[in-house]
């Protein structure tokens, strides 16, 4: 839809034209991305890499740098480098004394080793933080379970205090038996007393 135009000025031969932005229902909607569709990938100049894969590689390198094998190999390379550049014929020497190229290589190796070790330490610190958080949550759950079991055991003890135990039932039964025996003895004495009373009346 072409934008509306209006003329400015009424003098002949002198017409100015300017664009008028339509408003309201006649306004054209700006192009916006749809929310139900992903955005197209942007072009990047810098190369992309997987941070997780790079982190794992840095950890492997850091572990290798902290082993005795790396020290032995580095010592072997340095000794061979120095011996070759000292004892080899002059045309075959590539780094004569004071071994500037060797110093450059060792500096380059150190400049790469330090960031890789720091990256590996950061990843290990992140893992330790996650493990500590999981341990803390596990301890909280264990404490909650222990408190729940403690409350349940206390409730069971209170409930058992009101339940008739075997010793209590036995003592009650013994009391009932004694009462029955005493009542039986009383019934046996009543006929003798009655016969004695009758004999006294006859006399």
C-alpha cells in the first residue's frame, strides 16, 4: 500500500510533496518475528565451539600437566634440544646458545598451561559446589526423616503407655482369683453358721 501524499502550497509551478504517515486502521504493521517460530541463526564472524567439550579437553590437559610423565617428557625434550644445538654440526643447529627459540617455546607452553589449569580448577570448583549443594539437601532430608521418626516413636511410646501389658493383665487376673477365693470361702461358712443358730434356737 503506497503511502498517502499531500501537496504543500497552492502556487502554480511550486508544489511541494511530503509523505504523510497513515495512522489508525490504515497504518501498515511493522514486520515482527513470530513467537511460535524460532529466530533464524545470526551469522557470526568468530568461530563457535562447544564449551563442554573445550572444558573436558582443558581438564585432560591439566591432568596431564600435573603428572610425572609430563615432567619426564619435558625434561627429555629440553635435554635433547640442548645437546643437539651444542654438539651437532653448525649447519644442522636450529637454536644456538643462548637457546632463544627454546625459551620462546617454554614461555608459550606456560602461557597456555596457566589458563587451561585455571579453567580446569573453575570446572572442578563448580562440580564441588554442586556436590556440596546436593549433600546439603540430602542432609536436610535426613534430618527431616529423623525428626519424623523420632515423633512417631514418641507417639508409639505414649500409645503403649495406655495399652494393657501382660504383667498388668496377670496382676489383675490374680486379684480376681483372690476375690473369687475369698467369696467362695465366705459361702462355705454361711451354712455352718446357720446350723449353729438353729441348734441354739432349739435349746
